[in-house]
C-alpha cells in the first residue's frame, strides 16, 4: 500500500509544482531567474522538515500519511534535476553571476528552510 500513497502524493506534488510554474511564469535562460524552481525547492524543504518532525510522533502522522506527504507530495513538488538543468543553462549562456546566485542561494536557503520546518514541527508538537 505504501507505493499507492507515494504515487498519489507524487502526482499531487508534481501538479502543485506545475501550477506554481504557471503562476510564477516560465523561465528563460537568456534572461530572468528560475523563480518557480527556487520557490518549489524552498517550500518543499520547509514542508519536508515539518513532515519529518511530525511523523516522529505517531499521534500526528502514521506511516501512510508520512509516505503520502513526505515522500510523495514533497518528493513530487521539489526538483533537483530541474535545479541542475537551469543552473547549467545559465552557465552556458554566460550568466555566471545569476548561476552562482541561483545555485548557491538554493542550497543555503533550502537548508535554512528545512531547519525552520523542523523548528516549526517541534513547536507544533510541543517539544
């Protein structure tokens, strides 16, 4: 049954990411910043940190809900492969500053977001 929860969550997360890209607009390597991918990865890092902590306490999440939300939704919503592709595209177009800002910023901000998700989860859990 775990595969079913992951598949349902993954489909939902992928649809959420696609919706986010429609709302924030398409990214052009020649100009602009990959805002949709950056936003998805930051929100996904925050969400996964929160789910991780709440899943530790079985009164909040059972294993099925952890698989649905953590592995499924957050896994489908975030995208490391697109992050890489967009970073490489920026470098190939000579936008080294934007590439460094995007790639370095993503790593740092996602780490901070993940930590905030863990802290928020602990506050919600009361621990």
